[in-house]
């Protein structure tokens, strides 16, 4: 029994240590975000990588999500369906599914790429080489990615929201035979700034999380190709879990009243 | 070469988990001197120089640079100190997202804030000094052979003209003629520019050419050090075995029969 408790205690301590290290890493990185030198060129390049090149994959997932929502809403609510379908599609997409699905896709695409790139730089001494060339690796590698992630994901989600609602609209009008004008009118009436803004704030947090986990695991990877592989996996898995966790926390915060 | 001690290392220790790699390194490097560190593979030469520069944190000991203790420096002071160093990493460690010339110019552009055009001119000149033409400057590091990468890394280490340069196996992977060109370059840098250099090598021909002083590391300690011209009369059986490359002697390789 005591042995068992000791084990649990040990795991708990390890967990706290890991959380502490991650928090410390985040604090150091954020403190470097506000002190010069800044690298706007690098931020720009990361934003293009994260945003522009993620558009196809995020757009595709968004359009299917919207389409499925319309279909599910139609079969699930047979009474007063016309208004319900539009309401469900627009609310689910802007508040919840847009940010979460884009966040998860970006975690897979960008979180993995960040961890792999920084991890490879770590195990081939490139990060040490940065230090010997009077360049702070936090500022040069971590900060641009954190800033780009935080700015880019909301932009991406904004586009995903539009595409998602459009997907719902297509299914509702062409497949289910609803009146296009009625659907759009209902969408417009339901749409509230608060919903969209809460979704965008969420996605800024998710973008930060994805970049942070990629940088953290990449920065601390060791042991050659295998270590980089492990770092990539940890980055994606932990970013995905944290996205879902923070999704709940932020939702509770925004809509508690 | 002056008598002033540039780098003084005392009792530096480092372990990785249970594995003791450095067991109390003592080392003095004088200003403008070219020190060569020799020793078997895996004896901790690379770890020694990384600890000395602060890229790794030693578990114990003291490292004084220009008389000031550097162990336990804060991040900002450590960063300033790094400006004194240039390093050629054993695995080259070129930035593969940048073209070759930008790798060489990196310390000038990022560290010194030099204009890109001017930095590029200097980078191409340094590339020339290691036998690489300007067309190489536009390639990406992945397009180069191992020996070419090494030379680019060397050009990068010297480009910002630091006070202390560390060369981790500068001639490994080069043909004998190019190795000699690099040796002469290192001699020139130390003797003409007064740079303090620490080189790690297994190559005795290179050692004889570039060293003012030689230190031999074995089992995490410096077991012999002395002026380069005394290495043949060291009277130390470990050194004798190493410089003559004999399998028999006090240094036992941990090898089992096939
Ligand atoms: N980051 C690390 N993590 C764990 N062990 C390490 C690490 N770096 C080095 N070592 C261990 O320290 C020992 C010394 O390594 P080091 O790279 O200094 O050897 P070396 O003398 O430079 O050898 P070589 O001549 O082959 O380059 C090795 O046994 C190695 O396994
Ligand atoms: Mg080595």
C-alpha cells in the first residue's frame, strides 16, 4: 500500500517537474518576445509557413465539418429544422469546431514541423552554433514561432469559419432543399460578434500552445534521429491534449455567465 | 604569444548520468597560444571544450577567462562572453535553412549588425581562404561534401574575428593536401592575428604543424601537457603510444576478439 502511494507520489512529482520546466521555458520565451533584437523577417516567414500553407488542409476539414453539421442537424431535429440547421452550423463552427479542428490540424502540421526542425538543430549542434555566433536561440528560433503561431491561427480560423458555414450552406440548400435566402438570413441573425471573437481568442491561445510545444520538445530533444522523432510525437500529442483542455477552460470562462 | 593566461580551467568535472566523462580537467591556455588537445576517441575532448565555453554546464570546477570566473554567469553575461568565442563544431553544425555564404556571414549580420552586402563580401573572402570559390556561396549546406562543410564551418568560425577560436577536429575528413592548407590557415590566424586557439585533433601531422602546446587527455584528465617540440621526448608511455599509434601499451581499448 505504502509502496503504491510512493509510486503515485513519485509520478506526481515528475509531473510537477515537467510542468515547471515547461512553464519556465514559456516564461523565458515570452520575456524574450518583448526585448530586442526582433526578427520580423523570421516572423513573416513563419506566418507564411503556418498560415498560407495550412490553408488547404484547414479549409478541407472546415468544409466537411460544416457539411456534416448540416446533415446531422437535419436528421437530429426534424421539427422546425430550417432555422435549427443554420443556427447549429454557425454556432458550432464559430464557437467550437473552427478553432478546435484548425488547432488540431495545425498541431499535426506545424507542431510536428517545428519540433522536427528545432530538434534536428539541437542534435546537430546548430543551436549551440547560434550561441557562438552571438545570436540568442530563444530570440532567433522560439520567439518568431510563438508570435507567428499566436497571430496566424486566428486568421486561419477566421477563414475556416467562413468555409465551414459555406459547407453547411451547400448541404442545406442543394442536398436538403432548404431555401438559400432563409438559411443565410437565419445564419446572419444568429451570428454574434461574441461568438466569433471568443473563437478567435481561443485560436490565438491554441496557436501559442502548438508553437510552444513544438519549440519546447524540439529544444530539449537529444539522442539523434530517434530523439527528434520522439520530440515530434510528444509535441503533437501534448499540443492536442492541451488544446482540448484549454478549450474547456476557455469555454467555461467565456460562457460562464 | 604573451605570458598572460587567457583561459584557466581547474578541476572541471562532468558526468552524463552515471557515466563520468571529465574527472577534474586542469588546463591553462595563454593569450595568442595555439593549444592542441589530443586523446583517444570518446575520452571527452569535445565535452571539455563545450564545458569551457559554457555550452554545457560542468558539474564542478572553475573556468576563468581573462581572469574572470565564468561558471555560474547569468544568461546576459554569458551571452556577452560568447562574443569572444568562435567555434568549429566537430559535425560542422551549419544552418541548413541558409545558403553557405549566409552561414559564414551569420555572426557578422546577426551578431555585429553589419549590412548584408558588406557581410557577404567578407564571407566570400573567408570562403576563398578555405579554398572554396564564390559559386559555393550560393549553394545550400546539404549540397556540399563532408569536407566542404567542414571548411565552410571553419570559415564561419573565423569570420567575426573572435579572440578565442576552438577547432574541433578541423582536418578530419579532408584530403592530405587540403588538410595542410587548413593547418597553415590555423597557424596564420594564431600567429598573425594573435588569436588564442584550442584545436582538437587525432592527426599527429596536424598537431606538429599547428601546436605551440599540446595536452593529452585520458580517462577524463589531462595526463600530460607540454611544449609542442617536447612531445617526442615526453617520457610518458601514454603519449608515446598515442603519437606512434600503437595498439600495445598502457592505453587499452575495450575490445573483445571477434
Ligand atoms: N550529450 C551527451 N549525452 C550523454 N553522453 C555524452 C554526451 N556528449 C558526450 N557524451 C559522452 O561523453 C564521452 C566523451 O564524448 P566526447 O564527444 O567529448 O568525445 P571526444 O573525445 O570528442 O571523442 P571523438 O574524438 O570521437 O570526437 C563519450 O563517451 C560520450 O558517450
Ligand atoms: Mg569529439
